[in-house]
């Protein structure tokens, strides 16, 4: 007979039997098993067996049914309580169907009669016990992994639901904010319809608030395009300076109005920044990053747009001295409706869409974006890397 036991060293087997003659018989049978040798250890009483099982030093446990005043069935139940994980085989002096059923119910991998024990029966029983135990362990691992995956998915769903509720509350707040000044302006126009100065002031207020509403609607449309993967680009050969300068022109006055310093650091004019990109969307991308930096940086702070190239890639960093990003949020700042700090008094407001849009636009341009912060109050750096256009 050829053994199919794994060839990696002897099989460590523990025999719990209070009869020394039975031990000698089992030892001799085990010694005749070819292939991978059996290392048989022996303990002669229930307590010693339970103590050895608690150490989990054996691959298989052979347990006699009769152990003085105790039984092997009791030991089968107790071995799991003390954390023994290996498979167990119950040995008995006679064939009794009821004991077979009880052994199975107690978790035994097999049930053998001592009178019929030989190397073929013992080898097969040990091999099957090890194989069954490995399969059960693998199944348990898969169940644990799947359970963990489901728990993580549920946690993500709960977080998404929380962000959705928070987004709806923010949306209601942001949409409501412009309505009061618009209504006030309309009331003033009704009360003083012939006053040119009042007309100009009211008209300017209405125009500003309507523009703010338009920006919010545009954000909502972009959020819809992101979730439905409907964002599209009009790619052309351009120099990245153009959309970068458009972004500075758009965001610069807003940043400076917040009492911040904006520094722009470009390579020399003779160093090209060629990319294949959508100039409008790239301008939107960097406008969002600059606005984000201004939004989360308090007065007297600093925002830097630093652009570099090594001829293979173009790297643009937006650096601020603002509130920073907690470590646990570095992986989620690019998700829809995610905002870092709602306690900061932000003049520009927002729906938590800007950075999600930035990431999607960077992906569509075959680039990469990362966020870095040393922590709360330590500022943030957003790094965009885009490939240099060839030809």
C-alpha cells in the first residue's frame, strides 16, 4: 500500500488511552504504515489528555471510548472548549451504532473498532481526518473572509447613506441661502422701483445669488455624470499652462478676497508643458483644487500652485496652509459628498463634489492624483501627475 499522507515530516498523533496494552498495539500498527511516518504520543488518563489537547501540538487525536470513570465522548466535547482544533478519531472495543452516532455528534472525524485496527484502516482514517479537517478549516476561512467582506460592504453602505443624508442637508442649506437675499432684493425693488441706486444694488445682489445657484446646479449635474460615468472630454494638443492660467484667473480673486496669498510657480517659458487634454475640463479640475485650498484655509494663510516637469510627466501641486486632513480621511476625500471639516466657516460653501470630479477628470486624462497632509491644522498638498504628450 502506498500512503497519500503529506511527505513533510512525521504525522504527530496523540493517543489518549488508559490501557497500556492498547497503546502498544496501536503503536505497532502505526509503525507499519508506509510512507510518511506516524509519531505516536501517549497519555493514559482523561486529565492528561485534555491538558495535551489544550497545547494543540498534534495533527490528529486518537481517543479511547473508555477512560476510567470518564468517556471519550466527554473528552471530545471538552477538547473544543479548551481550544483544540485538530481532528479526533474515537476508538472503541466493540461496534455499537449508538456510539458511532454519538461520536459523530460530538465532532469525531471517524469511529474505529480496536479489534479491526490495522495499518490500512488506521492510515486511511488518519488521512481522511486530516483532509476533512483541512477542508473544514478552508471553508471556515472562506466564511470568515466573506463575512468580513460583507461587514465591510455594509459599513461602506452605511457611510454612503450617512454622506447622502449629510449631502441632502447641505444641499437644502446651500439652495436656501441665496433665496433670502434674492427675496430681499425683490422686496426692495417693489418698495423703491424708481431709485436707480437701489435698482443697481438689488440687481447686482440678484445676479450674484443666481450665479451661485447656477454653480450649485452645475455641481449637481457633474455629480450625476460621475455616478453614471457620463463625463466626456474633447481632447486636443495643448500646453497645460493655458488651463492652469484660466484656473488662476478664476480662483485667484476669490482666494485673495479671503485674505490669502496665492503663489504661482511655473517652469520657465521656454519649457513646454504639452498634454493631450480638454482645456475646459482641465481648467475646471485645477479651479476646483484651488477653490478647495482656499475654502479650507483661514485668513492670512497661503496657497501655492507649483508646476514641474521631467520631460516624461507634468506634476502640478496645490499646497495650502489650511486645516489639513485627518489621516483616516486621506483615502476618502475624493469620494462623492465627502468633506473634511464642516466646522470651518467657509465663505464658498460647497456640496462635497469638487474633489470627486477632480479625481474623475484626472483619470480620464490618464493621470494620477494623491492627497497628503501631516494632520489636522498642518495644511494639505494635492498632487496631480499628467503624462507628457508625444508627437
